[in-house]
């Protein structure tokens, strides 16, 4: 081969190799971008006993989420899921079926910054949705009751006025409400505001008992963030700022115990009980984890025991959860990922389907 032809051949080979390298780099870059963009939604790991798996088909149109998702509530009888989100010019509540179909959005102007959500009277013909509003505008610092279509029915608190009063009731960034089947209400008031309170109200909204001291001692709080009540007359409170869960007698308000050993890395943000009453579901926002803890038997609080962990992708920021008490599905509101996700239980508490 002549020197001239050899040089031309080398140029062709060099150009081809350069083109292949360029295409490889571009492909790898695009592939990495795709993986990065999808990892927020689908990447997760199960640690411990596998109790839940992600339902990739829910919702069917995830692009409907347009804001930061803070809360979620399920009506297991109507098979409907309510999702609360924040943002400018976005609907504050989205409504889906448990199968993932989008039903409607609430075009209400009475919600500023939804934080917590609870579905009350699910089995009745008139279920309602309670939402805590931590906004600082004319409708903020309140807890609001809505019809399933988004009609405002009732307001607890003094709209637009943060405070600690009891008559009339005032709140400062109320975090969450739990409405018992008796009509009695349990409220954690203080998502970073002046109050650090657990309040029990009667069906007629009279204060029955309250813990309202800020601190680290027993029955004191620092950012009480979530509350639930079990069938054994125990109130479980995610005491976020103190990295613990505190337990109280629902009738007397007496302190019963504290769980803290499971939350050394990150605080509990939510607390909910699975339908079979076997596990508490606790979200830890900063470590992007959903932790399932053994529920203690009646008459015993003891120490917390981690059974299973769902490790979500980085920067998902799970906030609050709710469970379908009929089907057992777990719904998670995720702030940074701007979505809600559905996890379904494995059959027989851990055997893969």
C-alpha cells in the first residue's frame, strides 16, 4: 500500500472511531439523563421483610401533578384518593380513583397551603375531607372540612390569624388532624409555628384535654407533625423535632410511652396504622425512607422495632401517608418528587406474588 493511500485509510479509520466515540458519549449522556429523570419516580429498595411493592401503573396520568405534593387521603369505600399539592396557579387538591384514573381537581380559592389531610366518615353517605392549612394569608392557620367535590363546609380556627387561643380556637400552622369514628378530633398544632400542641376536641369541638408545652421532656413537643389513634385507645404522635413518637391514653390524655431508638438518623414525619393493626407506617423525609414498625399489643408500649424499610430515591422527600383500609394499599405524598405514589402489599405479609 502506498504512503498516500495508507494516510487516507488512517484518516477514514480515525474519523470513524471519533464518530463512534461521539455517539457513545451522547448515548450514554442521554441514557444517564433518562435514568436520572425516571429514578425519582421508580427507584426504590426493600430492606427487611418485604411488605409493600410499588404500583407502577398508579396514577395513569402522572403529568397531572403540577405542584409539591404534601398530603394524601383515601376513601376505601368509594375507591377514591385525594392528593393535596402546593404551588402558584395549581389546583390544591387532585382526585383519583384507587385504580389510577383522574377524576377531578378542586377549583377552590379557600385553600392556601395544604399540609395534612384526613378522610372522615368514609362509610357514611356523606364522607368529608379535612385539610390543615398552614398558609399565612387570609385563609391560613385553619383546619377545613370539605365535601368530596371540594365545597367548604366548616372551618376550625380563626382564618388568617395565628394564635394559641382556645375560645375561640386558634392555630398556628396546624400540621394534621385525626377524626375518630366517634366524631372526636385529635389535632397536632405546630408545624414550626408558636404552638407545640396535641389537642383533643369533642364531637361538639370542645377541648377535652391538651398537652401544650414545648420541650424535650415527657408529654412535651417540638413540632408535633402527625397523629393517629388505634383501637386500644392509644394516641400516637410523631414528635418530629424531638425525633420520637409519643403515646397517650385517648380518654384521659395520660402519657403512656415514647419510641425514640428507631429515629436516630431522621425524625418521624408521619404515623399511620396498617389495616391489619400489625404495623405502624412512619415516613422519614430527610433519609427518603418509609419505615414499618411492629405495633405493640394492648397494654404494652415497649421499644420500637423496625420490620421493613422502603428506601426511596434521593431527594424524593416523602412527607405524609395514608392507607386504604380495605385493600391495604399505601399512598405516599412526596414533596420534592412532586407526586404521590401507591404501594401495594405482598400477599401473606411478605411472600412475593
